[in-house]
C-alpha cells in the first residue's frame, strides 16, 4: 500500500512541478573551435579575376539576452586592399526531432564596397556552421517502465516546450517536461 501511495504521489507531484533538462554551450568552447580554424584566406572568383578574402581572429561573445560573432575581414584584389570589422548577431535553432542545436550567424553575407560599388560578397556561415552544431537535451528514452508488486507501471515524459537562454558566457537550450 505504501509503495502505491508513493508512486501516485510521485506522479501527482511531477504534474504540478515541471522541470527542465538542459545543455549549456560555453563561449570558451565555441571560441576554442574558432581558434582551431584560425585565420585563413579564401580565394573567390575565376583564375584571372580572383579576389582573396581573409577572416582574421573570429570569436563569439555570449551576454545576457544575446550572442554575437566578431571578426576582421580583409579583401584583396589587385591593388585593392580593404579591411572591415564585423559584428553579427547570432541565434540558436533547436531541432527536437534530430535533437540538434545549431548556433547560426544572422545575416552571414559580408559585402565589400568601395565608392558605393560592390566588389564582392562572402557567406561566412559556410565556414563556421558545421562546427557550431551540438547534441540537444532530449532524453534518449521518453518512457520509464517500473516493476512493482502489483505489476508494471509505465511513466511517460511529457515535453511541453523548448527554451533558449542567453546568459553571461553561456547559451543554454532546455526542454520543459513533466511526467505522466
């Protein structure tokens, strides 16, 4: 009788008190990845009309409420040499079905201009997005089976919603769940 009361109490309390499972991605982890790629040069255009793009010292900064991507971009072609500091907002996508967290750079196209004339464009997301994918917080099993004296009990996790928090030096992706 006591086991039955405990199980019912557990189920009742879990309906009232929902909880979170979360994954935290630190600013230093992402910056370590960006340091591994390091500054590099990307050729763009045909053999006779080639421009060279350099991404120098890329890093991210996670603050309360937002995430930002920073770098210096250099464009070189013939006698043209342009340097531009960029600051791009970042956002997080969480795909529950694949259980994948993606850190994405908002408006990832960099345009170099001189005298209001566009010299070229570079999509920086193609350089960084692959390494900015992380495993999500979804549990592997969504049901728990318990054996009791009175038989088997099946407890299911009810996932209500996913939540994304931008905190100081951390991005946290959580799922809000309870037990039924």
